[in-house]
């Protein structure tokens, strides 16, 4: 099946100050540090201690994460436990850590027209600012701002928001899927173009065929 259309999400993005030397890319399988209060699964929690707080410093990391539950609804979803390929850059800015990256995940569901099972994939890109701490008088629960948990960054909420927005509302097994016959439910792709039911009248309108319009007078 064809690959799902890419999607991008950007929120709260400031300019990075200065140019950091950066760090070599890393490839890892995530695990949540002991004592973490971050709510996401370990695969989506990243330790920012090696990044530091100097604006402009950055760190690249690639990771294969296990998809959490609840990614999708209706006709298509990301299967629980499926491999999600994350390709990320963490950049220190004055307000916190800016995450820029992409994620590729498999999709499973059924065609909106013929109801056949389908498998595909989706690639999303996103940019998200995680602030160090709230401003005076501000709560972490206010608005849609995201915050670090100490030195831990929980990417799962941002990824969840981005992937749900990228899911197709009406997934198709193929772009030209003809769907099902409205009369008998046969798959039109298998029945062929000659499939039909003649001049059969919907039984709900059967009595109208017996009506003689010549007998109607004003």
C-alpha cells in the first residue's frame, strides 16, 4: 500500500541563541530512568543532562520506540507495540529545549469503501518547545505549554498529538477503490464493471409502479 502523507506540527518555537558544536547522533532503545515522574512510556522519555543549558547546543538521536496504546480511532490506527522510528534533534534555547524531528510508524485498519483490511505507514514531522519551568504565577497545567520534568523530556504527548492529526479520516486500500455495491454489498473491484441488478425497483417504492398517472385528474 502507498505510504501515508507526511504531516508536520510546530508549536511554541523560539529562535536558538548562538551556535553550539552539537553532539554526534545516537541510536538507542529508550528506557525510563529510575525515579522518573514523566508519564509517557520509557521509549519516549529522554534524559537531557548530556545536552546542558547553554543556548545553541544540540544533540541528535535516533531511536526505535514501541507505539503506546490509543494512537488512532475509527478505521485506522498505529498498532500497540509497533516499532516507531524516531529521528530527533534536541536544541538548548534560553526558554528550554526545542525538539525537532520526524517519526515513521506503521498503520493498520480497514478501507473506508470496501472494508478490506489495509496496512500502510505514516511519517510525521514536528517541532515542539519544552520549557524548563513555568513563569511566576503560571501552572504547568495551564494552556498547551509543555515542560521538562527536571532533566527528563517526555515526547509521548507531543508525538501522540502529531500522529493523531496525521491519520487519514477515510483510509483507502487504493486511491481508485470502487467500494461495495449499494444493492447487494458485493465488492465492485471483484464483481467487475458489468455488475448490476437490471431495472429492479427499490421495494420501498414498489407501489408507485402501480400508479396510473392517466387516472389523475384535477
